[in-house]
């Protein structure tokens, strides 16, 4: 069955794509959850026109995100915190603090886009991944120093 995706579906496709999927998957999962619409011979021309618009929009978005990724990779963030004598922080650094640091630099991302491998509880340099899209995941350098 051919379907037109209305929303991004992880591991399936992005919004605006026309895909061929199994009949049961479309009928039981995609269509009831309003993630996709079935393409019939009567509405096929309409959705082919929409595909061209979506492709153009994707190109614009991908160029903007790649420019943002370059900007993010060039950043070196410094965070000064109170810490114990042995170099451990009083509290862990979380994604919200990194989002605030990036906002000061003029980059707007959400907390869900910040990917911390493990919580930061000591001083030193750390790599923090920012998930801009499924393929673009630039890393920023975060240095934690004592106040």
C-alpha cells in the first residue's frame, strides 16, 4: 500500500514522503494514528504535487541546519561552578544549563536535543553532542572550571 507520511515516523520516513508499506502496518498503525494517509488513484496527483513542495522545504532546512552545525562545532563553552577541594561539583551539570549557555551564544536548541553521555560531576573538558537531525550531530567542547 502506498502512503503519504503526515509526520516523521522513526525508522520509517520523514513527513512528506510517499512510501510503500505493508497493508497491515498502514491500516493498523499509520492511518489510525494520523501519521499517514493512504494514496489512492484519485488523490495520487495531489500528493505528487505536495512532494515537490516538501522536497524544496527540506533542502532549505538542511542547508540551515548544516550551517548551524558548523557554528556549533566551532564553539568552546566554559562553565564556572563551585566545587569541592578534590574537583567534584556540588551538583551535576544538566542539559538545561547547556541550553542556556548556547542561548547566550545565539543558538536555540531544546533540552531534548542535548545528548549527555553521562552526567558531568567533575571539572575538566567534556564532549557534548547536540542532535540537530538524525544525521547531523555536532559536538561541542564544554570546559568546567572552578569559580
